[in-house]
C-alpha cells in the first residue's frame, strides 16, 4: 500500500532538462554513462517535454550507495564525500548539508523513485547531456563532458523490455480489473492498468490538462501507452481535440445528429459522455438554443464527449475559448482528509465546477462555486467514502463563462 500512497505524489508540470516539445515517445530512451549503455527496469521517460530518470539506477551506476527508509520514505545516497538526502513527496533535498529545492517532489513509477534529469548533475557533480536529435541521455561520472556512445553500438535489448504503442482509444474498463483498448495500425490491443500507472490527459490544441482519473479517458482520445514486459501500462498519455463550440440549432434524435447555428453537424456516439454545466447528463439536455462544446474522434465529426451549458441573456453569440481555472490549494501531491478546501482563480464571476475522483475507480464527488469579482473561488469538498490507506484522487476544475466551458485543470492528491 505504501507504493499506492506514493503514487499520489504525481505532478502536472515536470522541471528538468529541456527536451523536444511534447511528442509521443516511440521507444525507450537510451542512457549512456561514461560511454557505456545501461538499462533500467523502469526506464527514463519524458512527461510534457521534461526528462525524468530513476534515481537509484543512475546513482548506483555512478558509484553511490543508496538507502531507503520505507517508514519515513527518506532516501540517502552517498558517493565519496558527496551525501544526498531527499524524501518522497517533498521538494526539499540536501546535498552535503546544503539545502536544495527540487522543482517538483520526487515520485515513483513502478516502485522506482524518479527525479528530474538535471538533479543528477546538481547533486553528484556529474555532467549530463540530453541529445535532442536522438533522444539520448549522456552522463559523465567525473563531471567532464560525457563521451558520445560508440558508433553502431546500441544498448542491448532487455528481456521483457518496455515498449510504447500509439493509437486511438476504443474502450476503457474500470473496476477490479481496469484496462484500456488501443487501436493501433488497424489492430486492437488490450492493456492492463495498474494502481501505479501514471495517467495524463491533455487538449492537443492548447496543451491544457494534467493528471487524470482512468474514468475520464474517452473513446476517441489519441493515446500513447508506455508498457512493461507484461503488457501492463506504466504511463498513459491521452489527448483530445475540441472541434467546435456553438449554439445548438437542431437536434435529430433518430440519427443522434446535432447541428449548430454555424452549420456544423456532429454525430453523438451512443456511449458519448454528456454533461450539463459540468454535471453528467444524458441526450435530453441537447436542446435548441443551448451552447455546446464537441470533442470528436480525430478526422471525423463523431463526438465522444459533449459539454452543454444553459443559454443566458449574455450568450446570444458563442464566446471565444477561455483559459482553464487554476487550483492553488491543495498543492499537487498534498495529503488531505475526507473533507478539504479547494480554491484557486478563474475569470471574475465565472461558474467553477470541481470534481474529485479516485484515479483508477470509484464515484466522483462534485461541487461548484462562483468566482468573486477578483476571480477568487473556493469550495469545501466532502468525500462520501474514505479509504483505510492513503489513496490517489484527481481533483479537476473547469470554469463556465457566457455559456462556454474551459478545459480542465487538475492536481493529484492523496486522501487518507
């Protein structure tokens, strides 16, 4: 259960070495230390254009000894005169008794502590280079420039090595045996989802989004799934595209087609997720005069999610897209109880709808508030059931302004 608890310490933005703007990884990232290729049971990964590496694997290869206290989740690494200390979930670290502040807390994937790549050089005096063209990590143990890998000598394949598949999400199963089905190159592949699977969902146009519960992934999402050798997902990155926002002109229940006043028509899929003012609803809320936002399968007019809002006197015409609200409290990775305060900022007088949902399975709890004239909002969230051990929840918020709903912003917390 400790491993489950630590997974609540995920992040929305990862700081580290610069990498290529967000693209889906196709293969494991090669790592060379002093010119020699090395493998890790949990390989380095890129999350939102930042490189994360396994602390123990890198430190031990550099000659450091690493001790981990399960009770306190405190890590101590020693390499000659260098001593490095950090704690899972904390941004505070110490190097030779000098305080260092990590950009994000250390967290775990598959039971391995992951830290920003540049922390290696900051803590042990090693030199680190990210080669953008080949997506390769070069590390020099002495602090000198790391040598390039030998020509024609790739890292040997690892038994049960990680792989990545990309495609379109066609099914999501929650419950006791959670899984997803990905259609890639015309074939469907079922991938198991673990309690410590890292899940993200982003708007591919605005890059808004972050941590997400499994249940928020929708049929039609583009997905990149990193898997271990047992066909189990270690990280899922889903993206969606908003096709249009506008006022509904006609609704045809026979063929489930909705036409907007601008002439655009959409086929609402039978299993589409439909919301009204941020709350789960059904087909009947699609009514003439209401504003709606359609998320569609790439390259089609088939909507797998429709966000509907009540029309008001101020919504005679569709408004431009609006930014997602911010969540200031709780912080990403915080531990909270069954009742906790959520607050942040949005456009003044915006309606803010907040949801708290277990990351893998379970019912969502929802609350809403109006932002004040300065844009500040807050809600008290009370969860209907509390796990016996710390468990990861995703807290997300959207704002609705003049009948237009924003993308969500999110943080992940541990509820105990």
